[in-house]
């Protein structure tokens, strides 16, 4: 059965150019990575379309690793898409349930909008408590497009990893509610280093000071701090070559899933049912019974604080050794 999206005649840009398919997801790295199964499904379903991913420009390296997509730079939902009206064949809303995101796509007058039900769009109803990978593959499946929520693989960056075979401890997170205490990260790093792991600390440039403090508390050399010194593709290469990745629920954890690297993911205000990893060498740690559930709180969620140093070390010991 052909996807519903290709059952009507396709429009093309003048002169028989390839028809254009635009995916809107103007969010962050983790949001991109959980959408990868849907992006792969669209690429397979529409091999003759020119595919564009509308997101912030800083994600260009990660978009390239998905394969087959060009980046359409957007800063959010407050500005029109930089495309002429009528130039888009299919517009896909992987940003949210609307109405603002769907309206933004409708403004460019595509032949078809693939989105959840609303604003005149025929689609599946929104389900709040659903794993994010399943959410977007379910949307495509409703429209007749085969999609596998476990199809998370990314291309490996065509550059050598700054450090290969390291245990990557990603110390940052977008909000304080997801920040595991620095002294606990330091203790984990010290203990793993004593057990033969080469530990490195990653994070954004804004998180470099925190990484340096954790490194110092762990008694490790300052050269172990890579936070703030890696471009996105270099960060991806580091994770792809890692022995182990330890992270809160962030893009680092989703990169570990994309490359099948053993990982330990610490969850706080939002549980793993929504953002947890696919099947693989991944361990989820949290305390569901303690969860406060405020992702914008100015202190770590009790569900995250309920995870101990020993919990992380036991998980690390139980993961498969590096092949």
C-alpha cells in the first residue's frame, strides 16, 4: 500500500525539479534525535523528494548525520518559514500538536500537511503520555507510511574522535531539574578511573566551569575536560567511539542510543516512559516514587536525587564490556 501522502499527484517546482518535503522541528539536539526514526521513514517513503529539516542552524552537523536532509534554518515558531508559498509539496509537523506549528506550515501552502488532528488537518489524535520516538512514527503510520520507532541509527561523523574508547560523563542539562549533583559525578568519575576507565567530561561552553569543578573534585587531570571545546560533529564522534556514556536525559544519551554505545541515563522530572532509550545496552536510573515532575524547577528533581553513586557504579559494572 502506498502512503496516503503520495496518492494524489505531486506538484514540482518549475521545470520538473524535485518536489520539496519540509519537516518542522524547531527544537534542540535531543528532540532531533528522538525524531530520527520518523525522518528515516520519510526518506524511504519519498526517495525522489528534496528533504529539508527546519530547525535552529546550530544543529546542522547533527542533521547531516541523519542522512538525506538539508537544513532549513529557523529560530522558532515566531517567524514565517523562509520558503515561497506553493514551493512545498509535503509539510510534516514533527514539532508538536499545534496549532501554531501546523499554522506555520500551512502558511507556505503545501499540497499536503502531515500532522496530528487539528486546524483542518486529518490526522491521529494527540496522546500525551507516549514515548517520543513512538509519537512521531505513530503519526506517520496513521498516514500510511511504514516507520519503526527503534530505527535510531545515525551516520558516524567522517572525522576521528578526539578521544576514543573513553567513558564519557556528560555533566550538563538544559534545566537545573535535571542536574545530578556535581560531587556525585565526581565520585563516579574517580571510582571508574581507579577501575581503569579513561574518563572525559563533556558539556556545552556554558557548562565548562561545572565540568572543571567536577574534574578537580575527582582528582583527574584538567585535560579530561572536553566541555566547551567540541563542535557538534566532534561531540558525536566522541560518543560514537565511547566505551560508556553517563548522562542525564540529554542529547548525549540519545547519541549513545544512536550509536549503540553502552549508556547510563539518569532521569528526573520526566520519566523514561517519555524520553527513555530504545532496546540496547542502556540502563535507566531514576526514583519514580520520588518524582516531583516540574521540568523547570530551579533544583534537581527528587527522582534524580534518589539515584546514588552506588547505583551508577553497579549499572556500569553490569553493562557489557567493550568488544
